[in-house]
C-alpha cells in the first residue's frame, strides 16, 4: 500500500468511524456494562457476520440486540424459537388467494435488517436449517422465487447453556455460519448496582434513539475492506487455523487426540474480517496481531469439535484455542 493510499484510508477511517462512540454511548444508556458483548455485536455488524450469544437468562442479551437495532435505525424482528415453529414461520410461504385464483407470497420475519433468533436451540433441525441460505447467501427462496435480503442483514441468536430438556443442539453446518460465538458473563458488582438503580422502577424505562443510519454501516464496511493487513499477519491467521487441523505440524503433539475436527476455511475468512472490524472500532487503518488475538477465541470456540477423550478429561475447545495461541509465534 502506497503512502497516498494510507493517507486516503486514514481520511476515510476518520470520517466513517466517527459514529462508533455515539453508538456505544447510546446503547450504554440502557445496557450497563457488558462492553465485551457490545463490542462483539458491533464487530459482527461491521464485518457482515452473524453472532451466537450464549449466557444464562437475565444478562441483557435480548436488550442489547434490540437496543443495537434501534440505535442504527433499521428494521428489527424478534423470533421466539419453539418446538412447534415451522420453517415457513421464518422465511414465509405461498398463500392461495381465493378471490383472484392464484398464489401470493407472504414474506416471513427473516426479511429484516437485524433478526434476533431467541433461544435458537428450542426448535428442531428443520427450522434451524431454514436459516442456512439466508445467513450464507443473503437470500431466501419461497416456492420458485428467490428474494435477496436487505442490507445490512445480521442474525443474532441466543441460547441458554444451562437447560438441555426440550433443546436441539445446533448442527455443525449451522454453527459454522456464525462469525462469532460470545459467552456472556455476569456483571461486576458496581455494574450490578448501576443496573439495579437504572431498572428497578415501574413505568417508563430508558430508551434508545437512532444515531446511525444503515447507509453509514454499509459505508463503514467498505472502509474496513481497505484497511491494511500485513502479509505476516495474514500468515499468522492461517497458522492459527491450520494448527486446529494439524497440531503436530506446529509441535502441538498432545492436541491430536483431543481434536475431532478443526476449523474450516470459513474460520480464516471470518478471523480476517473480524480483526479488520476490531481495528476499525479502535480507529486504526491497519490490523495488528493483537487484533487477531483479541478476537480469535470468539471465532474458534464453536468451530473446534473435541473428541470423546477430551470430554472425558474435561478439556474444552477454549482450552485448546489457548494452547494454540500460546504455541504459535506472534509476528
């Protein structure tokens, strides 16, 4: 990248990232703390990805998603996944019009900018698979007609990690389409106190106003594509992904019996995009290894399938990712 190109990208970055702090501040009016979750939601929005939120009830997952949609002034749909939900309830269906004697297409709630799939693992696989085309190809097919989805389009799904009765584990093909899997934790003591003071009242609650337009998000995505990423950082990303498939190549011999399947090429693509978005959020026109390291756990924790031996030894995918991070040399 030439010096002129760097100057041009820096100018675009300063202009297109100006809304970031306004967006954080507006969401922070109703969501106390949870900065990690909010930043990851913004990364997925800016990197054109989808996110899976996992956490116990009451941690403001749904509130954060709805607040984000309101703050960027776009269409928002919440879909409550239940065992009796049908694919047509998501994507839409053909309805016969008796008066005109023909079929008309009724679009489902998937036709929105921000889609909250609440408790996604409450519905069976046939319903979960209805999201596959929308999440990957950004289109939906109803009957013989294919409709492109409006941009920006992001699916934000939640699931409860403590209840297993009446749930259907997400298949690997579905999980792999989520750019990030975020584990939402309890707030700190001072945050809990602030939450109580803000929300422990009847009547009207704090609300979010629009501070960003959908066009600004699309413009930011274009700028993110222009951020500089050094060849050594690209190779570092590839090495992290390949180490999940062939640990012995990187002298991680103890990992081979613990990993059933490593991360797919989609992981390297998503790690690259998420690292760029992370740099954008911090107002930098270049990607550093620290951008990669800060986001790699969220990209890989749901993509590494551990063996029965690993489960028997209580070894999680997160432990394996950390061992890989510790072993691969940082450029």
